[in-house]
């Protein structure tokens, strides 16, 4: 998947040697760089992490009573959709 050119930020991370070896092997087999695969992993995983932590925050608001929850029956009734 191609992404339009955008400004890049530099980050330094430490990864286990075993993961680095796997990245090396993958890069050599496919002709892509390790940076490419690291960026792909971040792109694909970041959306999942955002969803997870947002859902967790909303769940906490529901558990604490700060967020009102409606049943399907209530919604159908209020919208005039109940049988």
C-alpha cells in the first residue's frame, strides 16, 4: 500500500535481537527495507490500539455512570419503531 509523502519524525526504539533478525530476513526475501515493515506494523496496529483504548475509556464512563446507556427497546420506542 502506498502513502502520499508526508513529513517524517525520527524515533529511536529498542527491539529484541530475535525480532530484528526476523525483520532482516523478511527484508532480504522481499527486497523491502526494515523501515518499510516497521512503518507498516505501526500503521496497521495503531488503528487497533486507538479503537481498543477509546472503547476502554467509553466503557469506564458507562461503568461509572457518567455515560447514559439505552436499550434497543428504549431506542425503538423513542423513535417510534417499536412493534
